[in-house]
C-alpha cells in the first residue's frame, strides 16, 4: 500500500502541493500510462469511457468538454462524441446552461448487486473502519489487476502517514498486498508475472530478482502474512494478509501501512488485527 503522499504532522508545514490529475490517472488506469500500456491491443472507446469515469471519481464535480478533453489528453471532438453518446445512454447528465456533464445514479446502480453481495449491511466498510481505529494507520483492500495490485477500498485515519486513493495501481511484486496475493499462486505463474511486471515498471528499483522474490513468497506462505518496508515508497512499511471476496471468491488482500518506525512499534498489534479480520472473513 505504499503510495505517493505523506501528510506532515508539523503545524508549520506548508500545505500539500496538488498532484496533477494526469499523474493521478497514471496511477489508476493502465490505459493512461505512457510507455507501459499496450494501447494497440485495447479498444480505444472502452479505454476512454473507463478513464472518463475514473476522472469524475477524482474530480468529483461536473466538468465541461474542454476540461475533460485536456485532462484525458484526447481531441475535443472525440471527447464531445463520447460525452453525447454516454448522455443518450443515460450514464451522464448534461447541463445545457452550464455546458457541463456529470455521471448519473445509473453508474452506481450498475454495481449495486455486487455492493449488496460483498458489503451486506456495509459490513466491509465498517470492518475496515474498525481496523483503522484499532491500528491508527491507513488500511486498504486490494485485488490483482494484471501485473498490478489495485486498491479497491481505502480508509485512512484523520492525519495519515500514508495517503492513498481507491483505484491506485502498484506493481504486484513490490507491495505487501501484492506479495500476499502472489503467495496463493504456483511458482511457475509467479515467475511469469515477475517477468511481465519487470518489463512494465518504469523504475529500476521496482524490478525484482525472481529467486529472491520466490524466497520471500515462500516465507509469506509459511508465516501467513506479507511485509514490505521501503520497497515501493521510502520510509513506508505495510503488513498484509489475504481474504476471500464474497461475490465470486476472488482473492483479495488487506494491508495496514504507515511510517516504518510506527509500523514496527505496533507490529504485533497490527498482525493480530489482520489475522482476526482474515479469520472472520472465511
């Protein structure tokens, strides 16, 4: 769950600098990553539709065509056509006076059946909040997305040492949640993922040696949890265990992360909370 921002606890600290939307989208959608996405293999209109909804999730306000075109890096005529089509289908609402677009409730209803199955009586949200309360650290629920571990649900304390967004993608080989998920796979599949992940990442420090990672994965299998310290982001540590989703039994991982020294000081408490969460999920 290592990520990009640290909220400084010093009262005199300057406000956090806003992360450009393009960088946020780079972390969320593989379709937006320059040099890593296999764009020729993808359906462009589907990519743009998904990127559009991710953009609305980040911005959280109605937007005009020009802003959408600029933020997604697509021609304005293409953006206009996409917005008109989605409006006609009922997924966007068009305010003609303000010339803005915003998603309709239909987007939420598309996944309501998953929400009911997976999150009966908001139990997952409540349970993640309890983990935050008991550990005082950032908590994220993740799943595999290709060669990435993707945060699908994030909860943070009021002043987090590790601030992340739902939807963020991180190399599956470099994160505790990713390594926990890898521990469920045979070594032959892990070796294939290592090769593909090493080819995708942009920084040398995120490339791993297969033999070393396989040894780490074997340790994860033995001890029942994964642990990273500075592997993704300097001075940030994460502890993670696997859990099973209730919709289609998709493996997921829950991780607790923050500053290395704080995680080390609360290590046993965090492990106890994670193991309790895992055992109650079966």
